[in-house]
């Protein structure tokens, strides 16, 4: 690394890159190109322990420049102007300090749908996409499936099912009014607000009727393990969406205790669970009279979804 490159990096990090160049008469002797700034940000993130440093650098820059990620590659030598750098710099710092990328950009893609996210809700995970795909795989050809999404958060599961099932009836509940507000906004954003009935409810407390599918990604992290979560999770995401009490099973059990009363005959419950909770949850579900109780693994081969049906 040359002296000038070192100097650039210091100046970028301290937020004075351009100004200083101008002040010192170096105008445009050095401009940051897309490629250079991506390399720099990747290294900076790597040093700060950000796991997917290159990808996140790209996502953050694409967001700042209001372009698709792929466009960064189409024009790697594009210089960034002062305003773009000024916009990018604080975002890089926020990410470095632990704020999850999705909360910084305020957006996430779930099953190809664009959703807003912020600290009111958990950021939807790939595992939850897998659970939603599983439901779609089983019910894609059924018309008019009646679905209940418990603890909908950002609305991700309900919205994806409303989008991809054939004329379903979808109810989505959450005990957090703040989460529900955002879930409704997300439904609107995807033109699905008329397809989903949102209601405030603590699990089944305000739910009526029977459903062919009841789905939930409940909090399932054992309280004692919360402090072991990554900083970006434990300091930023809503704890009530993660804290599953002793052994992480409290909310899963709460749901399983009542689920049979709200399933249609032959209806199925799908619950996302922790990777080491499979056997316990399976036994518990069977003890609640559910039939065909089974576990489905996620793409990493971990028990991740519990399924069980009510007797036909
Ligand atoms: N998979 C999440 C995590 O550990 C936990 C989600 C949940 O409790 N529902 O980051």
C-alpha cells in the first residue's frame, strides 16, 4: 500500500477525504471509484468482524447510490461524488458499530418480495423462508386455504402466503401493536392489504375460527442463551421476538397447548424451532394429540420445522 493509499483510508474513515483534498489543493488527484470503495469497505468490515463483509459492502453501497447491486459490477470505475461519499460514510460506521444491515437500509427481501424492517420486528431469516416454501409446496394447488400466522412480526410469512397461494384466506396476529403497524405497511407495499386480516392478539387470545394451516416463528432462544447471540441480534432485534424462556420452549408449548382447538380437521401446524429442540418439541406435540408429527430439516441439515396435524 502506498503512502497516498494509506492517507486516503485515514481520510475516508475520519470523514474528511474530499474536503481535505480540496483544501490542500489535491483536487481530484484521488477520487474513490466504486471498486475502490467496495474493497476498502470490505476490509474495514472484515476487521470489525462483519461476517459477509463483501456482500454487505455491496448492499450498502448499492443502497446509497440507489442502484441494483449488479450495477456496481457493470461500472466499477464509476467515481463517487462528494455527496455520495457523505451519504455512505455514516452508514458504514453504523454497520461497523453493530447495527444490522437490514435495519440501516430498512429493507429485506423475503421470498423475492420486498419488505420494510426496523427495530420493531425481527429480521426475517432464510430458515423462515424455508418454512414458508414448505407450506407452499404442500398447499400450492389447493384453492382457498385458510391460514393463521401467529406472531407475524414484519408480516413476512402472511404476505408471502397471500402472494403465492391460490385465493387463500389469511389472518395474521401479533401481540405488538408496533409490529402490526409495520406488517400492515408491508402488506400495502405488496398490494396485499385486502388479502390479510391483521389483528392484535397474544397468540390465540383474540383468535376465532379454524384454520387449515397455522404457522408461527415464535421466540425460541433459551433466556440463558440470549447473551450469547451475536451483538447485531442481541442489541438491536426485539428481545420479545427471540426470548423463549427456559430451554426456549415456553412459547412453542403455549402454542401447542391450544393449537388443536384452532385447527380444521386435517389442518396442519408449522412451527419454526431451534436446531436442538426437535425431539422435545416432537414429543410435546404428540402429547397434545397431534397426528403425523414430524420434523423438517433446514438447508443446513438442522431440525428446524415441526409439523403436526389434527385428526381428520
Ligand atoms: N433464528 C433466530 C436467531 O437465533 C431465532 C428466531 C426466533 O427465536 N424465532 O437468530
